[in-house]
């Protein structure tokens, strides 16, 4: 069976001419039906540009300049607006980072969910639409949905609004759900609830999911495979187990180091020093080398590509495997 | 971005041209603007390129001199508005409290008053002359300037360098004059240009209504009005001074908008 | 919502009183005693003071104001010095004309500004074209635009009548034909203002996350624009429409004069030129009151659109 979504050599740029910024630079990825892909990286690494490229929702200045986005056998990287409209919301749905501003303040949440239904499910009586919305609100565990359906966004908490956003995304039973930092803006206790909910819903519906986050902890339990992005590129891509037990890229190790873990709190945390490079002044060679504790002179020169380090595990590090050379 | 630059360039060069015309009017104008040639309402010809008005005066010469009246009234009125509005805005924004609340409410009401109706009432009370017109238009302008200055001050007040100045014990007057005023110069410049633009607009409208400068002043709004009755004979009597007002209003507006 | 309306209305009422009192005080004290005007230039001082006493012009200003206000509330604004008609009958015939002109202009320009800016894609050429038209329509004085339109359509092409007012009784077609040029002239200015305000707001709303969410649902660009961006960006335009409508209570002064329309604006200019004190006072007071009331209405409309205000009570 072919993958649901295959991305090949995707390049997304913002602006034009000399000042163009390459936000996504040659990314290859794939997501199987029903599987969960975690995309992890610090803010500014191109995760959001990647998800907006898939949705065809890049802002005016942005565009896909190379590569293919094959969804269910069809390249949608340059699909017409009319075709994208039949895919967006219906086959690929998205949940965003800021539930507080994701909903239009002037309309009830019921109306806003109904919009997606009516767009994709043809004519629907008011009664049928209402029943379906109440049902989907039930599924995202919103208490007393019969009442909540007529409420406005400002009457709900952030966690509730994110549930509404998930309900909206699920309303047309998509094949793929892209969740872009879905819990970052929420309280810690609510974060766990939302993640559990996403996991359950996925199990029920069999949809595939791309879970985008800066926090490896978030994807730890949910993702089947994890792609680590840095400065517009994928630096490591492996099964979740491999990433957590056998990470080969120093950047991934750094991200892992920033997750506090009880069992090995004696071990020195490998915090990452420095900041993500400006996309206008990217370092030569490996883009991570100025911040890398393992960096060797050749790291700044060589053109480093993803290479297999194990079955189902690729890493873009010249010095991999880094087992023996811990600093 | 380049559109903005183009706007400013266009506005500045037009204003420069109008200022030149105003200064050089005595040398550029072929005739005395207030002297009758004897031939009344003559059509455009080599001698009178726009024609003559109902009193036989050369309209082209009057058009050139009209730039003086417009510029003087517009610039001076705008200055009056700044002199009243800037201090009020500075103090209201910086000091805050009840004084600020009072200023905001008065300004809110004054801004929504229709400029022409208010100008007409005041003109009826004090009578029309260059000085009165300048004062009237200036008084109509200060509320909007005060509101904009206040808005800027509210932002600046919270910034680190102002906090720092306050913490080392600078007086309020010194902070306003030394730290805040220089930072709103650009906004003030833009507002000055826009206030000039709208003052010229209102002044010309008043003259058109017959409540501007008394004759025989060469004044564009008045020329439009007196030419209006002879539209069938020579439309340029109305359209030429009308175009002159429009161009002047437009050029100051472009400068102001591009500097915002 | 009801509490909100009451609160605003209670706030507006004293403002109307203060403003009309100021107007009354300024006009009465600066224009001199009405007796001198009514009796003419050769009236003897004795006659003037006799009349002052008879009519109460010597009373304290506040007492005179209360008397004027009491009469005005019953529809009595006195008689015009110039035409000897009652001021209320003059206003009664002029106000509907100004209001009709104003409503046409506000509605047309509002629809055009919001419609064009929402529906025309933000391409480079169409975008700059709309801004260029907006700038020109703000900066061209009404008398210039009116004169140009009269010259082109009435004198040169002879398609439309030059000026004057055709009442409804002349037939709808004639009525509307006479309205085209004045309405076009007046609309241009408002179009420019509405368009500038709406565009700025539209641009900031366009970048809000809920707009991206709406697109992510698969809605068309037009639907996203009309359903999601428009209602959120139209609020400042409504505020401005309220102010504009209030200002038009004073008539579209310049436009009415250009096209010889017997509205409030032209009546007002004639009164100012003739120092016709009761008329100036009445129209001034109507403008101030109308403005405060239309502002209030605009505030209520905005609050009603916003569920956060509508639902709190």
C-alpha cells in the first residue's frame, strides 16, 4: 500500500529575489494511512511553513518553489484553488496553535463548525447539521454540547476552544489531521487531556496525523515516526523508539537533553547553546555546526545529506554514529 | 514600498512647484490680477490663455496669485492647530488621569463636528479676513492633532528610555521636550502636511460659499464660484481654479500620507 | 444590551444640552441683541431696550436658553428675520431633501467601498487603482467635482439636468435624474474616506488566525472575505458612517449650493450670509443633536454586532 502523503524535495520560499527566505529546504517525508508522524524542532525551523505548504495556505509572500506533495496519489503542491478547496477541511484538516484566536469572535461555534460541514457535505437540513455538530462536540468531550453549540468563542476557555477546533477538524472525517503545536498555548493539565483526546480520536477514526511540536515530550507517546527539523531541513528521521533510544544527530540529542527525565537525572543535560540561525545568514555545511558540541572542521564545508544509520533511521550528521565521541 | 516613495516624491515636487509659483507670481503673471482689461468674459486666447472673468480680469494671472492665498492660509492654519494641539496632546497623554479623560471626551466631540458648518458659524460670528480664517481653521484642526500626539505619547511613555529618564529624576517638562517630542517629529510632520491639505480644502470651500476672503482677493474658491454662472461660456473659469485647489490639496495630502 | 444602550443614552443627553447651550451663548452674545436686528438700523436705543425688556433679551443667558429650549422642544424655533417664515417650516421643507441626498450618498459609497475592497482580489494593479481613486476622491473638493460633472454630463454631453431639485411629485424618473450628479459628487468624498478606513482594518483582520482557519475549512476566498473578514473590519466604517450621517444633518453644504438644492445646507449658508440668527441657531442645534444621536446609534449597532457586548446584560 502506498503512503497517504509523500513529500519529495519540498522547497518553500518567502519573498522574492535576493532577499527570499527558504523556510523549507528539500524536505522528504511520508505518512502512512492511520499513522502518526511527529515533526519536531525549535520555532523558526520551518515546521509551520511545511504544514501550510501541505494545506496550500501559505501567506501571500510564500510559495512552493520545488518538490512534490503527493496526497492519495495526486500531486497537490501546485493544485488549483478549486481542487485545494475540496481537499482542505474535507480530506486534510488542521488544528492550530492559538485556540484563543482560531475562532471568529462574531459567530457561534455551532455556526463555525457547520460551515465546514455545509461546504463539503452538500445540502444538509438545519436539523441534520445540528445533530451532527452536537455529535462531534460529544466526541471531543465537550460537556452539554446541546447548550454549548450556541455559545460564542469568548464564553469558552482555551482548552474548550481547542476542543472546538478539533471538533471542526473532525467534522468531515478527514484522512489526515495536521496538528500544529496544538497544546503549546494551553495549561499543562489541559495539554495532556488534549493529547489523550487526539490519540483516542485517531484510534476511533483511523485517520493519519502529523503532530508538529517543539517538544519531543509531546510526541513521545503518540508518534510512530519522528522527523527532526533544523533550519528548514530534516536532520534526523526514524521510528519514535529509535529517536528516543538511539538518536544519532547531535541536535536531536540536544532536544532530548532538554526533556527532564526522572530515571537519569544524574546524567548531564545536553542543553543546546546559541540560537537558531537567521534564515538570511545560514551557516555553510551542516547548518547546526556552530551550535554543535561534536562539530569537527569538515562540518562547515561538507554538503551533508541524510544517510541511513540503521533500518528505518536516517541522520544528517557527518560524525554519526556519535556513540563513542561524547564530549 | 516604492509606491510610498513615489507618492512622497510626487507630493514634494508638486508642492515645490506651487510654492515657486506663489513666490514668482509677480514675474510669471502676464497681467495685474486685479486690473480689468476692458474685455469682459473673453474666451481663451493668446493674450488671455484661460480667458477673462466677468470683470475683465486675466484669469491666468489671478490663478497664479491665488497660490499665495491658499498656501498662506493652509500653512498658517495648520501651524495654529499644531501650536494648540501638540501641547494639549503631550500633556494629556503623558500626565493621564482626569485631565486626560476630559481632553479625550472634548476631543471626541469636537472631531465629529462637521468642519464646514462649524467654520460657517464662527465666520458668521467673527467675520471673514485672512487672520480670522487662519484662526478659525486652526481651531478646527487642533483636536485631531491632539488626539494623534496623545496616542504617540501613550506608546512612548512606556518605553525603556523614558522610564530611564524618569528614574534618574528628569522633570516632566524635560522628558516631554527632550525625550518624547523628538520621537514624534515624523508623525507631527505628516500631520502638519495633512492639516495643511484639509485647511486649504475647507478654506476653498468657504470661499466657494461666498464666506471666504472679501473681494478683490485672488482666491481660488471664490474664482470657482464666480465662474460657475458662466460655465456655458467658458468652463475654464471654474475648472482651472478648481483644478488648482485640487492639485494643492492632493500634493500636501500625498506628502502627509507617505510620511505616516 | 439594554443596560448598554441606557448607559450611552444617559451619557449623550447632557452632552447635547451643553453643546446647544454653548452654541446659544456664543451666537446670542456675539451677534448682538436680536432686537437691534429685528428693528433695523435706524431703531432708536429706546425702542431697542423696550423690545429687549418685552422679549426678555436682558435676562441672564441661561434663562434665555431655557426659554428657547422649551419652545424648541415643542417645535417652535421662532421666525426667520429674512423670510418671516417660521423656522420650523423652513427646516421642515429643507431637511428631507438633505436627508435623502445624504442617505443615498452614504449608502452608495458605503456599499461601494466595502464591496470593492472585499471582492476585488488584492492584485497589484487593482489594489493600487482603488487606493488612487480613494486618494483623489478625498482630495478633490466637492465644488470642483460637482462643476466637472455638470460640465461633462449636463453641458457637454447634455445627458443630465444641470441642477435644481425635482420633488417626487414630478415623477420618480425626473426626481432620480436630478439626483444623479449631486449624489455622485457627495458619494465620491465619502467613498474615499470609507475605503481608506475599511482597507486599513481589512488588512489587519486578514492576518488573524481565524481567517486562516476559515480557509483551512475549504471555504472559497470570496466567502472567507464576506463572511469572516468583512463583519470584523466593517466596525470602524460604521462609526464613521454615524459621524457622517450626523454631519449631514447640517446638509451637504457645498454640494447643495453647487446644484442649487433647497436643502438644509443651502438654507444655512443663506442664513449665515444674512445674519439670520434664529435660523442659524436652529440649524446649529439640529446638527449638534443629530450628530450625537447618530453617533449613539452607530455605537449601538457596533455593540449589537459584537456578541461580547450583546450578551452581557
